[in-house]
C-alpha cells in the first residue's frame, strides 16, 4: 500500500486544475492506494474549483484532504472532496463573497450572464458544503458568507461544523510518494 501525497500550494485556476488532474492520474498509474492532498490556497476561479471537486470525487481510491495552514474561498470546495478531512492546529478556513475582475466593456446581456453565473455558483457551492457537512453540530450559513458576511473557522469551529473529521498535525509516512502543485 503506497500513499501518494500531493501538496497543493497555489491558486485554483486552469493551470493548477490541469496539474492536479495530471498528478492524480500519474499516482493512479503508479498503483497509489490512497491520495493525501495537502492544501494551502487562497482560492481562485469557481469553474476550475468545481471541476477539481468533481474529478476528485470520481477517484477510485480513498482521498484524505489536509489543511496545511489556510484554505480559502474556492479552496473549501477542493478540500471538501476528501473522504477524510483534517486540519493542522494552527490552520483556518475562510468563506467570503465571490468577486470577478471584469476587463473591458460589458453589455447588458453579458452582465446578465455574469449575474446568473454568480447565482448558480453560489447555489452549487452551498449545496456541496451542505452535502459534505450533513449532520454536523453547527450548520454553516454559506449563502450569508458568500454574499455579505465573511467567516473564518478555526480548527475547533471546523470540527463542529463538519468541515473536518479531526484536528491533527500533518504526519508524512516513510515510503510515501510526494508531488507538488503550485503556480
């Protein structure tokens, strides 16, 4: 049994999405028995975050996600793909409103499309968090955090809300295969 550790320490974008898919595929080709995905990210683009989540959920081997220090914004969705989820004692999770950078002029039709996409992404984000934290002692009010009132969870709050299974510092087992994704 070989654990493959993937250290994800960058933004969520097209490059890191492709790198994550490629790295997991290589780990599977090398007969990985488990993937430990350590995450330190300030988040990034919704479309790639949802893509990464869906890909990770389809893995045929166990996935353990670990918060290395900070998991923010779309990083929470990436993190929630883990069947086992842990966080270091000095880590945090941040939920905050979505934002986009618009370049150039925008007509009414395009603005309407952007608004619909923001609404859809907010609903998908909230649905994933609700599904993955179902039965927790404290339900997270994701729509509130994503629209107007950001929230930081420390490890104890993450435990009560179902974001993590336990608070533990990272332990890398001898014989593990390590990969790194950053941008």
